[in-house]
C-alpha cells in the first residue's frame, strides 16, 4: 500500500522549473517523486516524461523498480502498456513515462519532453544534464544523496528558476521502525567519531 509521507508533501510544494531534492538514507526522495509524476501523466493527457539515471542497471535497480511497484500498489499497472525493450510505459490518455540512461548519447540529444526527472543526478555530468534540460519544456526534478559538493551547488542553486529542499529519514513515515532504529544507531556512532568519543572515552585520533 502506498502511504503519503511528509517527504511527498514537501516535494509537491515545489513549483519552480528546477526542483532539487537532497535526501539522505531512506528519506524516500525517489519513491516520493515518482507518484507525483504518475499523477501528472494521468491528469495531463499527452504528457511526455523522461526518468534518467547514470546507467540502465542503475535504473532497473532503482527508479524503474520503484515505478512498477508504485503502479502495482495503485492498481494501475498493465503489463501490455509497458514496453520492456524501450523501457517506456504508455498511459491510455496518450501520456508516457520513459526510462533511459545518461550514457546513451543519442538519447541526451534526442527528442524533447515535457517533464524530466534525473535520479541520483550527482552521478552524471553537468553537460549531460544541460543537454537534457534544454530539451525539457515544463519542469525538472533532480534528486541526490549528499556526499560532496557538485554541479547542482555550483551551477543551479543561485538560479532564480531553481529551488531545493532537504529530506531526512524523519520525513518518511512509511519507513520500517527497525530501519529507523538502525539509522539512528549509525548516526550516534558517527557523531561519537566526529566528536572524538568512542565508548564514552575521549580520543585524539580524529583531527
């Protein structure tokens, strides 16, 4: 069953052309964006949506797997409407959602679209993003798990047409309670390392 979460509500409030979603472990950023794209495809006939990631295997393990799961939970998935060769799902109203990878140069410089979602955008180059963006008519979602500064920070955050939100596991009420406990244990361990406390004793190995 698909549960609405704080993460999805926060993302749905983004209205600018470029909508940047930074999310840590289990923040459900991707799982929250995809239902919004499905809704858009259903309620806006003949909408063309592209979901892009670094590679096809990455898509199959992540965004594509989530898309099929969400469509199934919503009772909307029809196998005959999904072309597994082209990785494109066609809705009965003429809208479609396609999946392709940023390592397919012909796709980057290919057909235009209405909506773009780049999943884990920190794994693709700014040039790849640029080629996709200039072929997108309406709006763009970008999501990523923060590891280090990259082109989103350097090229987009100062843009008046861009906005960003930051999600954590606390924005995902659908998260299993045991996973919440594991995440919080890890956070406490990391905090102890950063403050130089291991097992309650101060050490000076962290400089």
